[in-house]
C-alpha cells in the first residue's frame, strides 16, 4: 500500500512541476543544522544535537562528525525542532500547516528535480543526486555555486478522521462519499482554487470533514 501511495504521489508531482512555489539555494529546510528530538515508533526519544530536513526526499539528516548522514526512516515517528514538529507520513517528514476541527493539513517540502534538471541541463553537471546511506556535502558539481537554485514542491496531506491522505483530486476522491466528492468539486470550481494553495486546501478540508 505504501509503495502504491508513493507511486501516486510521484506521478502527481510530475504533473505539477510548474507549480513550485519558491526556489532555494539549499538542500535542507534549515540553513544550519540544529538540535532536534527524534520520537521513535517504540516510544523512545533520541536527542540529536545537529539535525535537519533533507529536501531531496523530505527525510531526516544528522551530523556524524563532519559528515551529514541520512537517517533510516523505518522506526521514526516524528521529529521535533524548536519551531515545528515533523510527522512521518509514509516515508516523508511533513509539518502541520493548520487544523480544521479534529482534522489538519500537513506539508512536506521537496526539490522538484525534474524542473531543476530542465533548468540547468545546458550549463550545469549533476554528479550525484542519488544518495543512499551517506550524504556528501558536495553532491552537485557546478561551474558557479552561486547559480544553485532548487525549485521546491509542496506535497500536501490531509489528516482526515485519523487517516493521512495525499491531497490530490484523483487520490482524495477514493476516500470520499458521493456527497463529499460533490462538495470537493464545488470548491475546485472557485476561480482561485489550486492544489498548491494552502488557504483553499483548508477551505476544502472544512467542506469535506
């Protein structure tokens, strides 16, 4: 089921590449690594003095000596930083945007590598975007580091009646009754509706809760 959900997410991401909201010169959410509390599925809490969120795949990074390491996500439940808490949804770390009653909207941020490759194809050389156990600090070899600009995609999820659901028409429709699908269509018909507009998604969540 998880593989199916992630396949749907990646398929939908390809279709919304042009909707990236911002660009960043960083591979991480935070400019500098900082303390975090990692909550594990077995109830343990681990304090990590230097941690960050990897924008490559919305995973957890931590420093081991001078090397940035990508954490295994299997047993991670959530990660608490000083300004926000990230919850693991499938294999992604997402933060809570806002709540609507007992339900909520979550967001996971990722680099849109499809759009990035298209942008830099002619003058940049990507040397190692496939990172496994160890994350090198020199994953990209550029002629001029000042030219790095990564487009970011926001992947939104509803926590609806205790279940996390990727927010996209095709996926969301399968979880809604006929009447709630009709209400979703009504919200979608609004002029300023976008699947990347958090205010409209909150309005949608209120309509279907």
